[in-house]
C-alpha cells in the first residue's frame, strides 16, 4: 500500500535526524533516539558480496592482462618486422587486436576503480587501477620478449 506524501516526507525527515516542532510549523534537530527502525534508514542496506580488498581488485584485472600479454608475445613473435632503412612492413589486420584489448582493459579498469572509490571502496578501486597499469607493463614486456624471440629465430 503506497504511503501518502506527508508520511513519506516525515519518514525522510526522521532519517535525517529532524522532527516537527511543537506547533508543527518548522523542522528541528531531534536529540532523542528514534524508536522506529524503518525511519532510520531511507534506503535499504546495500547487499555485500564479501570483503573487497586490494587483491580482489588487482588479481582479476592482472589475470586478464596476463592473458593479453601472452597473446601479444605470440603475436609479436609471428609478425615482428624490423624495418630500419625505409622498408615497409605489412602486418595482418589482426595484429592490432591485442593493442585494442589492452587499451580496453586499461580504460575499463580505471573507470571501475574510480567507481569503486566513489562508492567508498578505495582499496578495491586502487587494486583495479593498479591491475590496469601492471597489465600495460606486462603487455610491453610480452611485446619486447616476442620481438627478441622473433629476431633470435631469424
């Protein structure tokens, strides 16, 4: 059954610690504890999925970044071209897929980390952001190792 607008206003005011004064013309700060448990919380409590720590933000992002870095290693090993004297290298179109994936992972992890910080979960958010940065570093390590493996195998 829906509540009237007056009841809803009174419930929100009590949740903010206000009560009507004696003649009912103004709101005043309430000093006594409220016995109505429903009026103390204007919104239902947030469901928790467990403790969100730095590691719970870092490791999933880092895991995905590691897979992309391994993919980039083999991609670089198969398609590396060292063009020093003005020659042109012809790369297949799928050569850019890992670059797009790592950029997408980085942008999404930073946005997710900022969103977590706004929701008052700074450890989890910093873990996600750190995972994005470490994934980019892993990507460049994979690219370098793939290029070196390509040069050494001729």
